[in-house]
């Protein structure tokens, strides 16, 4: 039969697919337990004011501290969370930890959080985020939400209404990974973005590739005329940083400033720079 013939012909392929399916099922069931168990945690990447070199805040990047697989990348678990409908719970659980961390930092420091296009199909998303802010005591005006252009395709009017509610609370909105995917200049008008993030693929190649440099320059001047300052992601060395500063990008982030840090690692760094409030004992001592 055709089925049997097919089996014989694709026997090796079938085994591989079966293994892949098994791996995927293992990850999925691990995630189902791991989300309520608090295994999904925030890591933090520094964001720098390119003109002054000052730390302005962090982008929060989720990681999975899996008891069996170690530290798992969001490139692995975000797509699965999106397909299975776990993304909402996962995101809120990591965001809660993030806000609890961030409320202790110096108030000059902001945090940017990535939101999946799937989450922008939830009419209660803004209320859920605001509730988290109230419960944790983190200030809305220190929060930036990063969304990608693909968020605008599924249900634009819902996305607009959610973003409107978030902005009414004082939360800022950034357009992430601009320049990749289905980039369209019309998207810049669809939502009142406060900031544009240029995708890493243009930034890392800016010194070798004249087209990349031209694109970064054009996006930066476009952003400037629209009142949307630019963050460049993927700055890996000083030469790239210098070039972006010359072009006029307002903020930058990337491995040049260090790898993303865990809550514990970040606390140490901030304490060294006097960007954490002093413990209660110390401050009452000062008052005496
Ligand atoms: P993204 O939002 O564009 O985040 C930037 C990614 O680039 C991060 O990867 C970061 O570690 C990496 N990166 C930063 N600087 C450099 C650099 O100089 N060189 C290179 N080669 N890479 C750099 P990460 O942490 O693996 O995150 C990947 C993506 O996963 C993120 O891309 C974001 O789309 C998604 N993601 C992460 N956390 C969350 C989350 O909490 N919720 C949702 N929905 N998505 C998330
Ligand atoms: Mg991002
Ligand atoms: Mg990005
Ligand atoms: Mg990116």
C-alpha cells in the first residue's frame, strides 16, 4: 500500500520526527509544571544612553531554570508557550518577579518587557498588567512594553485599544525588532509608539555592510522626525557603539555592556554602583 511504501521510504525521517515530538512533549509538560512552580525567571540586559554613557534601565529577558535541563532560552520556550496558550500565565509570572525586583532599584531606572502578539489578543491584558503594578508597587511610568510588528496583524483594533489603556496608565510602548519581518512604514502610524528598536541584524553588521549602515541612518532620522527615539540592540563592541552614537541613536544595548544578568547578579552590580536603596538599618543610622 501507499502507506506502507511511504513508511519504508521515510522510515529514518519518521524516527527523527518521533524523537522531536517526544522532546517537545517533554518540554511542554515541564513547562506546565514549571510555570506555577516559579521556574521562569527574569534576566536583565543593560540599556545605555549613548550620548552620556549612563545606565537608563534594563530589558527583561525571560529564562527557564529547568530542574532537568538547566537554563533554557526563550527561543525554545516562547514559541511553545504561544502554541499551547501558556504564554499569558508565563509572562505574568515572570513580570511579577521583574516588578518586584525593579521597585527596589533607583527610581531613575526603567524596565522594558517583551509582550507576545498572542497576548495582544487578550482583551484583559492591560488590566492584568495594571493589577500586577498595583500588587507589586512598581510605577507604571518606569515600564516600557515591547511589541513587534506582527502584533498588528491579527486584531489591530484590539491591539490599539490595549495599547491605549496601557498608555493612559503612563506605560511607554516600543516597537521591537524594527526592520525585519513585514516591516511597513504604515505600522509606525498604527500605534502611538514612544520608541523604535532597530533589529540586531542591522546593528551587528553596521561596520562591514554599507546597506545596514544606510538603513540604520534612515530609520534613525525617520524616528527623529516622528518623535520616536531609537534604541539599537546587539551592540557587541565599542566601534559599533561609536558609530551608532554618531548616527544619533539615543539608546543602546548588547553584549558590549555585558551578558544578561540574573536577579542576584544584578543586585550586586546595582549595589556596587549605589543604585539600590540602602537597607533600613543603614538609612536610620544616617538620620541620627
Ligand atoms: P528580543 O526582544 O529582540 O531580545 C534581544 C535578544 O538578543 C535577547 O536574546 C538578547 O540576549 C540578545 N542579545 C542582546 N544583545 C546581543 C548582542 O550584542 N549580540 C547578540 N548576538 N545577541 C544579543 P534572548 O534573551 O535569547 O531573547 C530572544 C527573544 O525572546 C527576545 O528577542 C524576545 O523576542 C523573546 N523573549 C524574551 N523574553 C520574553 C518574554 O518575557 N516574553 C516574550 N513574549 N518574549 C520574550
Ligand atoms: Mg525585545
Ligand atoms: Mg529586540
Ligand atoms: Mg531581536
